[in-house]
């Protein structure tokens, strides 16, 4: 799969580099667009839609986001049906059970503590959705939807709503914001600390969105830059080195993909735990 992915990248680089002699061809592939490129076989142009003057056109990142959602639903529907047939997992069901237990016991339970069960479905959905979107970018002609800041920001907004909503549900709106303030601070510093704490509420999801977006985008930029050296330098002597490093980066991206899904989920879980256990 890794070599096929690198080959697909190389084919795309050849076609796009021929059309654009500058360095912009790298971002042409990484950034969102209104077409699905399967060069040299062809290009699928996606529909452009308007709603009340707003551009709601379907883009390639949206397509791969939808694809990730379908894959997650299909996989877990299959796993659920397999449990109806047998309580002893095997194959795909066994793999999913291992991952689910890992998320529950190593991420959600330690960070949230008592009452973690009610947040487990949301955090499991977040973990597997991000993981699937990340992995789709490794396949030939695939694309990583999480390299789109709009998508990672939307994920962060949902995390923000769950975190703040869970805290307010337990303590009430006034009690929740009161609990954000450190105990024992001088009254003079109260307005300053209130501003700091309120800013902190918004910087946390912002950091989640930027971290996921930046890490997933950087890997693709480096991969294309390495393959592009062959055509930029206009010599095939550098090809073995470029391809070797590209394969290494692709292997490294597998680790990054797993880490980014893990980090986004564990930080969201940690923020939930902090919101519902202010008295700890």
C-alpha cells in the first residue's frame, strides 16, 4: 500500500508539475478543490451549490469526510451484527474490540474518572472518525480530510460544546464559571483571572483544531516535496534517494495518524474531566 501510495503521488506530481512550473503544485494537491483527480485516468468535477447566497459546494475533502463516515458506520454495523451471532470476537470484530477497550481503559476512564460511561460513545466516535479520515490519505488517489482547517475546526467546536455543556449541566451556568476561578486568589486579581480563564476556554479547542490540521498537512507537503525533487532538479539520479525518503515519510505518517487521533481524543476527554470534576 505504501509503494502504491508513493507511485500515485509521483504520477500526480508529473501531471500537475507539467501544468504549473512553480512550487504551487504542492499546495494544489494538498489544499481543497472542487474536483477529484484520478490522473492520468481523468478528473471528476464536483457540483457547485448555492444556498441563500452561501457557497455550499461539495469539495474533495467533503467527499472523503463522507466516505470516512460511511466506512465507520459500515464497520461498526458489521461488528454489532457479529456479536449477535457469537460473543467470541474474531477477525475485524476482534480488532475493533481491542481498539474500543484501549480507548475506554487508556484514554477515557483515566482522564474523566467517575461518570465516564456517558461520554464514551462520543469519544469513541471522535477517535474512529478522525482515525479513518487520516488513513484515507495514505491510499492511492485518497485524500486526508483532516488537512482541512474547516473540518478540524468543526470537530473542535463539537468538543467545545460537549465540554462546556457537561460542566454546565453538572454545576449550572453560574456554578460552572465560578468553579473556573482558582481558589484563594486576591479579589483585585479576580477580573484578570476571569478574562484569562474565559480565553482559556476558547484557546483549548482552537489548539485542537490547529494541531490536527497542521500535523496532517505537513506530512503530505513533505512527501510531495521529496518526490518533486526528481522533477525540480530535472534528473533521475536523485530518484532512489527521494523515493526512499518518501517511503520513510509514508511509514512515519502511519504513526502520526494514530498519534493525532489519540491526542485529539485524550485532550477532549481530559477537558471533559476537568469540566465535570472542578471540585477535585
